[in-house]
């Protein structure tokens, strides 16, 4: 009875050939009243969730394009959404300084994670086993929670006590041992998560040492009203690892994408092509294709081995803020400031 094995074998798709063949828009999900910050596929590949400025977590049926439910609770922009690998829990992070855990099947809220001194949550990453959740925010520390209990497990703080730049972007390594973080001035750190929680490596990443090092150059400056005035030019918009963990890839407000060889965080190459802030990066399941999204309203496909850009999609009418591959890698979802989520497919176009 081998046919009843738990998981079907992965189709051995060469995703470079698949996405080189075509990338066509197959669906547009409409319903958000404002810009969309984040999109995520459920692990079963049947639903999609999105969240954004309108503070609602929306669950969509991929087959029909129908809105299944809207989950209320957040009181400010929803910036990040991630599913646990079993699909039982959805975590969403918001500028209301909280992380909410939901049952995505029923829409019921299950837990609320926050600490008293938290700041806007702008990035979430789950460990591959789904047990630990890390968050990046408008604060210098990185918090890690235990998903099942909602316990605040640890706080990661850099070695330089005078460094008050914000850890805005986080990504667990595929083996779950390390966490990469990017900050608002473009620097990249690698941390050992367990047992030590220590900063292992620090790389200048996208940061450029200017002769003038005033507060404005340090990331942001605050005028008398205490308002947030200026995002730093090298702000990290996205971080991702290749599935084998050998490369860490970063995207920045400086419009470039950088490849770093792990575990030493050695800079390998810089990809240029976008004309706006690079906000999202995803890698195909076979590690051959990188897809990037930018405020320049485009989605670009790159061959990871060569760094060559082989396709650019221009379907959105606003900055593209998030990307997600379906679990099988055959579909790509994109979320945009134009209030839509779009679904794309590759491969040979179907015959009319």
C-alpha cells in the first residue's frame, strides 16, 4: 500500500525552465480597500491570505477567487503573515505593535503576542519546524516567541550597545539554527538562535559609509513633533535564504539585490534592475529562480546561478510589496499598493 504514503513525491520541476516558458496572470483578488502589504499561501495550496492598510486579514479561495473570510482584530496596518507548516496556525504582525495568531480555517483568534515596549512589527519569520516565530520591528531588538505556548522565548540584541538602528527584517535559515536580520541602514547580521542567541556576524550589506555621518544618515531623524521623518536610503526591504541555506539574499531601498555566501556572509554579487525600493524576495523550491518585487511596480525573475534577469512583469498599478510561491512552486502570488493580489502561473501556456 505504498500509494498511501503521507506526502506525494515532489514533482521534479525545473523552475527555471518553467518560469522562463511563461508567466501569465491567472487571477486578481479584489476586496482590499487600501494597499496590501503581505500575502501568504496556506501549506495545502488551496487558500491565500493577504493583509494591509485596511487592517483586515483576508482569506481567499485560490480555485474560485472568492473571499472566504475577513478576520478583524488588528488596529493598524498588517505588515506580515506566515503559516505554520501544518497549516493550523496563521501569524500576522502589525504596526499596532502586536502579533496575532489565528485559526485560519475558522478565522478564530487564538493568541495575542506583544510585549509592553514593543514597536511596529514589520517582518515575521517562522523556524522551519514552525515552533519559533521571530519578529523584526521599528526597534533594535529581535524577539522570538514559542508558537504553541505564546511564550516570549528570547530577545536578540547586537554586540554594539550604541547601535540603535532598527532590526526591520528577519529570516530563519532553512536548518533553523540561524536567523538573519537586516536593519534600517542596510546592515545585515547573522545570529545563532539556540542555544546562545548571539550575534555571530555583522556585514555592512547595503550600507555605504558616507563621509558625513549625521543622524539623518544613521537611518531616520526625528523633528520636534517626534514624528518619523526619513527612511534611510539603504533600508533592508527583504531577506531570504535559498532552500539549501548556501545563499542569503537581500533587497534594499537602494534598489539593489545582493547575494551573500553562507556561512561566512561573503558578498558574492549585486543585482541591478529595479528603479525602486526592493520590498520582497522569494526563491523557487529548487533554488534556481529568485523573484523580486519593488516599489517601481514591477516583479522581476532572476536566474540565481548567473544573476541574470530573464523576465519582468508589469501587471500592477502600484508598488509591489509582497510575493509568495505556492507550496509546489507552480504559482506566484503578488500583493500591491494598487489594492489587489494577483496570481501568476508559468509553464507552457494552455492551448486555446
